C-alpha cells in the first residue's frame, strides 16, 4: 500500500535518505569523516597525508562542503604561525555509528567478493521502478 510508505507529514522516507546520502556521499566525504572520527581533530596536511591520491583542491572543496552542512568545524589557531584544525561537530559525531557500520559492511562485502560469492554477471538484470513498486 502506498500510504504505508508515507509519514504523517506526507514526506517519503526516501527523501530523508537521499538528503543524508547527499551530505556524506561522494568519494572522499565518508573517508574524511572516518579519519576525523578515528584520529580526532586533524590539520589540513595531516588529512592530506591520509589520502595520498586526493588533490589539495578536492580536499579543500570536500572540507568546505562538510563544514557548510554542519558536520565538520574549522578552527583557526594563531600561534607563531596560523594553524587550521578540522574536527567533527556534535552533528558530525552523531554519524559515528553509521560510518562504523558502513565500514563493517564494506569489510563484509570485500570478504564475500574475495571468496567468490559474487553473483555472475549473466544472472543480473535491471529491475524497473514499476516492478519494484509492484513487489512492495
């Protein structure tokens, strides 16, 4: 039934999932959040060393986006030289169980692939949106 998939405020749960994935999606955001969760606040160059393949520009853009969405804070410390430290906000820290669960799920999937539990390519087929709705 279609009404089972709507909340009281008439928004589909998939809308909220889509918004969450948009905030942490992409190649680097989840990894940046993971490093900040496991290692604590880090300077820009420390983060860059964690990801040798990331460019300066891409890391800058990803950190700005995470800061804009309220997941990461940027703290400027003035001493003999300016230091910029990136850390998680309380909103970002709330993602800890999600990121850890994704990491565990990824490890489990990697184990399955290495053991040959991968579905043969010829057995896969696309499922149309209409078929998906009909099976719910």
